[in-house]
C-alpha cells in the first residue's frame, strides 16, 4: 500500500470510522412490512458480491482500523455457504468483534457453529409475541421457530444477545411491556427502533404509525425503573441504553427521528451489490464492486477507494415521514 494511504478511516468531521455493517444478501425468508414490499425484486446474481469479494472488503477495512464488522441482510444466514465466509472473517487479524443481525429463523440450527466461527454478538428481530401479529408483520415468519432460535442462541452463550423491535402504532404498541418481560426472562437486552422511511411502501402510512422512543420509554417507566447509561458508544451502535431495574437486561432506544445520533457516527455500510454507503439516510456512496472487478485489480486500489469515500460522509441525515420517501432503497438493500 502506498505510504500516502492512511491506516485509519477519518471523515471530514473528525469522526473515526471503525465499524462496518456488511450486507451479505438482499434476500430474506421474511417480508417484514417496514423493511420491504411483499412482492420484491432482488438483485441479479451477477450484481451480487461473491464471498471472496465480501472477504476482500472486510480485509481492507480491518487493515485500515475497522475493529467491528456486523453481517446483515436481508437474512444473512440464508446465503449459500455463508458459514465459510463467517469462519474467514472470524480469523481476520485486528478484528475485535464479529457480530450478526438476523431474524432468528436459522439460529436453532446454526447458533453453535456461529459461536465456533467467531461471532461474538447477535441482534435478533422480534416485533411481536402474538403468533397472529407476528405473521402479519413478517408476512412469512413463524414465531415458534424464531423463539426457538433465540433460546438456542441464549443456550450457546454468546458475549451479547439483543432483541430489536420496531413498534408501529395500531399494530404492536400494546406489546412493549410483554417484549421487555420476554427479554428480562432471558437476561438479554432489547432495543426499540423508530421506523425509518426507507423505500416506498403501501402497507401502512409511516407518518401515522410512527411510535417515538419517548412514547415507548414512558410506557416502560410506568412499570420499571430505568437508569440512563449515557450516550451511544461506538462499539454498540446508535442505541441509547437504560439499565432495567433489578435485572442484567438493558433497554435501548434507536431514535433516528426524535433523537438524532449522527454526531457520534463511527460506521459505514456496504450493500450486497458493493456500494459503500456513507450514511443510512443519504444516497452518498461509492461503487466498490467496480473497483473489485476492474482489470488489473490490486488490494491497494480498494483501500484507496474506501479512504477517498470518507470525504463523502455527511454530517447528518434528515428523516421525514411526510410525503414521498427520499430514499427509495429498502432496508433489505441497505443492510439492517
């Protein structure tokens, strides 16, 4: 690598980027109403990064100071031969933490193998404990299968397990306390996420269904003592955590609408098509696939493209549920 290429990724606002969310597929066995349309068009196989290309990006990132990689999708665990990639990523020199975001459908089968391969933390989506509501929200999901996967992950003993719940008014806001109790019973964390306006949907009106973090926190505080643990940390992502009374469980709130966390942002995303997204709520991106597939490709070319992309990382995003969404890509394309 040329001497002029830095060993750390710093954006123009002085933020150090040491966390990358790497999407390994845009496909999923669920069709969650806030994540994608029911009738989806997925990327052609020729446009999807192969496993070797995904590894090359991860290796370049860790060479330049990235210490945490989170695998996302779609549903990452349905990608063919995904365990071979996870094993290689778990062995990367300099990587402190390999994490995974999943819908839980494959965890009963794969939890022990994931831990053996080096996965330390798992985030699992769970928006309802009612089989009927769960089916409606996910369109295809089986609640019993997901709960069995959560319990398998707990029994496997990862360093950290967190549930992610998107609460929609008129759909599941009456389950907030039940979801907290479910997490408490298993001594795991739970984070409540404000729905993000990514992709054009017709299933519901985002402006009417948005349930703010403050509304959810007030529900919980009526039954449990919450102690603030301060601003989000770079290692755990954008959630603001509260200790949950006499329990090891924590409750987190991810609030892209009501409590912007951009000034603390230390992460970037890579889509399965190889676009390096500098911000979840903007379209600033660089095509890494083009670099990887160019004639006479060298690893230095990829590193230079990543370094140069830091100049595009914006100071903040501006989410607005009124009118048409500004970001037309769905969450499964972005990587959860």
